[in-house]
């Protein structure tokens, strides 16, 4: 299926959960925040939340600094 990740069209496995999507994209599951269609998905829900076909996904990584 096709989704838009941070504004770029990407292909991920059909019926992928957030965790599976992150793995398919090569993104570590720790240290990231994910929003699907404008709704933040808690890390505890990454294994249960299925990303719908055509979803708009934002993946933000934590950056340390000051």
C-alpha cells in the first residue's frame, strides 16, 4: 500500500501496523513520535495501530541538544 511519510509517497506492506511501517522504512521504533492522519499514536500503541492505505504519516525523531 502507499502512504505519505513526511510529505513523500512511500510503499509499505498492506495492513502494516505503525511498528511494521517503521521497520519497513528503516526507522528505529525508539526515540520517534508518530502521527497518523493528524493523530499522535502513543508508542504503547505502535504494535496495535494499523496504518490505513493512503494515510498521511509524520515521523519525528528526538534530537538531543541545547
